[in-house]
């Protein structure tokens, strides 16, 4: 079997970067440099220090450690693929979200998309890690979309070349793409069918995505959504169920919200692409 590993470079960069820096908490009235105590977790310091005096800082390892973390994540994953598929014919590509000259199109669909992430912590070495991935790990940077949107097209290209693509990521959103998947942290291999991939999209339409600030149907979480949309639900049946609850929750604005969410949640299968389930 000839394999093409498709790495989620954003995940590589964030995990490698955070692994090279450790946050610690302390009492601002007596900081560590003055002999004060430190706590590893915020939940530990809360019981000992009043909230207004809780501060934090980071122990930053050399950048070489962060770069080595990326290399280790890549090599370990490739070794896992080689063993699982019993092949040494493996090539790989890596995709990262860039958008330096062209804004992610999802921001034009909904300006509130990922607005909840303003000020969220990023790895200190993130820019260097992304550049390293592009230069040393067959990396490609997006313009106008997200790294996730490259995977579908890359899968098609790999198959046209007679290779089997394997998506390597911990991001559940990529389960929208049918085919082979590998979770590098849990060391789990899976094969997602076309029907299962479509159902991932419909379940996301019901749930929304808190991490990306995409509103869903109230009261429907990871467990309940599988009862609303069980395995085997067809696209037509799933769409009817989703529309029913959008009408209930979003009232007169249900169609606009439905179409926005469809555009925001749909992972491209080709470049460019648009969600085929939007309503006219």
C-alpha cells in the first residue's frame, strides 16, 4: 500500500509549542523571584490566595525544544502508519492556517466567527513553528480559508496518484472527510464512510461549535445529538430534523442562521468549495 499522510499542521504547532512552555501561578504580593511559592494549576492556588492577587507567568524552554517536539510528533505518527499499514512507502504533507494576505472567508460569512477567541493564549513560538513546518515538513499555508479546507482536495489528489490518504489530526471536524484517519495522541486508526462523514456535518449543525462561536440548538450536546441523528440517518432525513429545530430556536431568522452555519461548518472537499446543503 502506498500512503500519503496528511498532517494537521495547526495541531502540530500548538501541541509542540505548548509542550515547550509551562504556565505557573503565584501570589503577586510575593512573587517567585522574592522567594514566593508557585502553583502548577490555577485550581490549586484559588484556595490559598485571594483572586485579586493571583498572577501567572510562563517557563519557556529554548525554541529548539519546540521544533524538536514537532519533529517527534511527525516521526512518531509516520512510524505508527508504517506499522499499522505494514508499508514503508509513505510520503506526507502538512497544512497550516496562514491567511496573511486574504482573510478566512468564514469571517465574511459571520463577523462573530471565532470572536470569542480574542485574547486567547497562543504558544510563544507559534510563528516560528509554523514557518518551520512549512520549510521542513512539506507544509502548505492557506489563504482565504483554514487548514481543514485543504484536506479534502489533498485526499482526491492522493487517490488520483494511486495512493491512500490518511488524515492525521485530533480535530473532530475533519471526520467530515471520508477515508482513513489517525488520531496521533490516542493512537487510534479509523475509516470514515461517506455516510458517516455527512452525518458528522449534520450533527455539528445541531450542536453548533462553542469553540468557534457558532450557535447551535439549545440543550443538544455530544451525547444527545446522536439520539436526534442516529447512525444511518440519510441526508434528507437529517436536513429535515435540523430545519425543524432551527425553526424552533431561531424563529423568523432560522433560514439565515441555517445557511450561515452551513457555510461555517462545512469542510471543503475541493478548493474552493461550498456547502451543497444550503437552502435557496
